[in-house]
C-alpha cells in the first residue's frame, strides 16, 4: 500500500516494510512497519485501527532506522494485545511540518485489514477436592481484569528552551515550559495554553521522571486543568549524557494524566483515569502523545 501527497510518501506491506496480510495473525505481538520518504527528524507516524465495529483507536510508531542512501525513514507500530474481536482494519498516517499523508478522511476508511487467530481455549477448571479444601501450595488463580482504552485526543506541545537547574539530591533537574500546543481527537479538541510547566528529574538509571501542570482551553470555551506524572526513557546512559546536554533524538514517554474541570459539558472528564504514550522530538522541542481513558472491561468472578 502506498500513499503520497505534497512531496511526502509512505508505504507498507512491502519487503522492506512488512505488514500483516489478509490472513490469520496472532493476538499478541502484531505490528506494522511503515516507510516514510523523504527522511526527516520531524516525521511522526501513527497507525489508526478498529477492531470489528468498535471505536477508532490509534497507536504511535517508534523510529527504527534511516536509510540515508535512499532517503527513507522506517517506523514500527506495535498493536496492543487483542483479547476479543475477529478482524482488525488499519491505516498508517505520517505527518511532517504541517503535511499529512494520507489525509484524515482517507485514513479513517482503514483500507488494510487482517484476521485475528481464534482465541486460545480457556484452561480446564481444576475440580475442588473433597471437602472443599485445596492442597497446600496450590492457591487459587487470581482473577484477571480485562481493560479497554478509549482514544480521547492526540496532544502536541511545543516547548521553550529548557531551564537547567542542575544536579540536585533527587537527580538532575530540568524545567520545560510550553509555548502552546494542540489537542485533536474524537473526544477532545482545543489548545494547550502557554506557560504550562513540565518539571523533569533525571535519575541515575536514565529514567526522567516528569511532573506536569497544564491548562487546556477547548474549542467551545471550556477550561481544563491537567496534572500528571510519567517516565521519559533516556536510555541506560541517560544520566551522564543529560548532564552533558546530550539527549536521544526521540525518547519514549508514558504518563498517567488526570483532567479536572467545572464546565458542565466536560464533567465526565473528572471521573476518568487516563494514560498517555508517545515521544519527545528533542531537536524540535516537541512532545507528542495519544491520550486514552483507561477502564476495566468487566468484573471477573471472585476466586473460590
């Protein structure tokens, strides 16, 4: 499959960019490789997908490598574990400096698909011994809670140059402040207001712990307060490199935001626990992530 627009091209399902074909695919570990040309450090790729007739979701792709000889950049998106469903329809989307390929209406038609393998059979129940007492050393298996993710929005935040606080008793401290940003998605659309703060502590193991306080203004005039913690992975040698002012080009970030508001149209946000996952483009000082509402899928039976 190949899409081109405004000098930007992507392709997948080829020998250099393998993708699931229209046959049975494992429910765990499925993914798609996406090629983007021309290569550019600000290229961003995500994959839109839908399981059966469910809601539209997306997963970010991480950069794999760049073929300098052919001016091609490769990304890899890993789908989550598919607990239910029979067929997955999907389409990668690339953005670069205001350009997008394919455009949203075409991408949301999800031209590619694959069938999921049949679910593994449930293990046979172990009968209770006479008298209802389990043998010592064989505790009952705990229940497993399924989860579902609802995609709320895609967040882009542009950051000011960092303020280097330096080595502190807690780690190497760096402060970032947002110039602004956007929220574009199925449930939330608006802008990130300036002066939102991201306080970052780089630990000795190369994990940067982030603490964010931000304010969002929706397109219909609501004001939302966002607070969250998360981890930015700078690599095992991230601490000494951060002290020297050296950072990986696109470190991954995961976070657990909470949103609060008093606006009547958005009171549903107050009840959510969200998660976010994405990447920071360090050379561009740009943070991008997808925001999801996290909910348990069902209440499992209590162990006997």
